[in-house]
C-alpha cells in the first residue's frame, strides 16, 4: 500500500462521512478489529488488515474518489487555487473554505501525522525560508508554525514585537511586507490590529498566513480546532453534523471563536450555545453569518448551567484582557470557570473539553481549571499537538507540495518517548 494503513482507513471514513462504528458495520468487520488497524504501525496493538478488506475498501473509495477527482480537475484544480484570495495563495480567513476544501486540507494533515509524531522526517521544503513576523505575544502559534516548517525541511526567520522591528522606526506595513518578501518564501504574521494581516498580504505575492489579527480572526487555530473535534469524534463514534458545541468566556474579543464558529457552520444542524458575561458576547455580525447557513440553532446565555447541558464539546476561552479596560471585566466571575465539578455536573462521559490556550492560571482569572488535567475528556494538549500536522498541511498546500510529501518521508534516527506528556490519556497520539 502506498500510504500508511491508518491514513488509508481514516481517509476512507472521512470521504464516506462514516463513524468507526458504522464503517466497521458496513464493511462487515468487528469494531475492535478496525481499532487495531487504525493504530500507528509501530504500536504494540497494531494489526495489518486482511488483504481482502484492503481491496474491498479501495474499490469503494476509488469509485467515489474517481468521480470527485474528475469533478475537481474539471471545475476547480489544486486546493491552493480553490482557497486563494484574489488569485493569491494566502490564508487570511476561514471564509476561504468550503466543507470539501477543509476536509481535503485535513487529508493532507493526516498524511503529516507520521512526521508530527516523530516517526518520519521529510525534506520536501528544503531551501525554503519562512518569515515568522509576530507583533503580538505568542508561544504556540509562532513556535508551532516554525516547527511545522522545519519538520518539512525548511528554515525559519523570526521577528517578535514592535520594539525590535523597523516598525518602531515608523516603517509602514506595505514597506515591511514588500521588503520581507525579498528575503523569505512565505510569511506568517500576527498583529494587534484587525485587518492588518490582509494589508500585509496586499503588498506581496508570496503566501501569507494570518497568525491572528487583533480581535479579527485566527484561521489556523480554528482549522486545528475543527481537526481536533473531528478526530476526537471519530474516536468516540460521533458525527459533527447535529452536534452541540458550547463556547464559553470572552466571545467578543476572542478571535479564535470568531473563526471557529464560522468554520463549524460549514457542517449541518449544529447547536451552538454561546455563554458569555454581559458585555463580552459574540459580535452580532459573526452570529448573523453562522445563522445564514446549515440549519443551525444558536442560543446565547450568560450562565454556564444553561448552556452546558448536553454539550458534545465545551470550548473555553481566556478573557482577552489586553484588548480592553479592566472595568468591563466585572461580569466575569468565578461562576464562569470550567472545572471538574462543572463538567461532572452538566456533561456526559463523552464530552470533550477544549481551549485554544494559553489558559490564564493567575489567581482570580477563572480560566479553565487545572483540576481537569488528568481527565481524558480534557483535549487541550491533543488539540495543541494537532497544531503541527495542520500547520504542515497549510504550508504544503500553499506552496503546492502536498503531493510530494508521502514519497519524501524517511524514518527518524532518534527515538522519541511514546507519550510526550506525563498525564496524556492512553489514546493520546494514537488517533
Ligand atoms: N492563543 C490564542 C490567540 O492568540 C488565544 C488567546 O490568546 O487567548 O488568540
């Protein structure tokens, strides 16, 4: 088989929009057997699927695949052209995606998993240089974009903050962007003003990725959040269509949730419960955009109890204190904290708890509690880890090398630990 068994099977399930349970039933195998075929090849429980199953699944997928492929070639072409902004290969907003194109990006992310899990290495972007321009605080986004690019064989140049950049000398966005374009092959930009990354993107023809523009959008975070939800749901045997997503915290200034709800709206019949203190509610234009599509139900609450019941996903967020005056914070009390007691009280055993991170661990911040750390329902570190394959996929697609990745892989020379976090759930990194 040209691709890893795990990638092959996950791809088949996603194309057919089937859960593991239903997929196993359709192809007439036991769910437990399918689970062992879906494990990474090096793991102890891994089993090779029988050849007859492989042939059967290939036949199903190829029939559907041929039709899809034909339609795409005729009407649409490569993924980067289909998500382009005014003909340029940029990622500025999740609005560039359809359900089909986002799932196509995730198939590329699935292919990146052996590299992200340190089983394989690739040099497919050898010689390419990434310019990471961060004019606002960042740990995860900056480092994971850098690591993703490096793991594909490229190299990374960073600038952080205004103080050490020429913007402190009064340089315009246009000049900075045009000058950087002469030095690097792709730029990831984070900037405190909404709309500023689009301005950078106008001044260049090289690919630009929005790493967060003020309270505007954070498309790569929303993509890895959706990828996480789909991956976790596949493990739990759930479908995203019809699911209940509860989003809590600062929904006004939290850019990750602006991007996430727009992206989730590509699915069907979702129930969104938006739980925010007075003054920090989701902006109306974002709600209107979601309400326009997919038969969604949107409910707004100012208390956790009302919005959490029956949720499949709790997505907690940090109060973006850096974006407003302290007085506006009054409504954000300890009652907004997502902790073990709240999850036990209102949610089922199969809920997943997410957060874009960082969580504010200072006293009085009432952000997502650390008492959930050993609880396998807490998906925040699996979510953060997914930043690597998804960001690798973004680069591969924007630079048009996604079809070269599979054949560029070699085995790693070192041995990473089987679990990278001391409190990782047993299935961490396996699905
Ligand atoms: N890291 C995310 C962002 O940059 C979330 C946060 O900062 O609260 O938007």
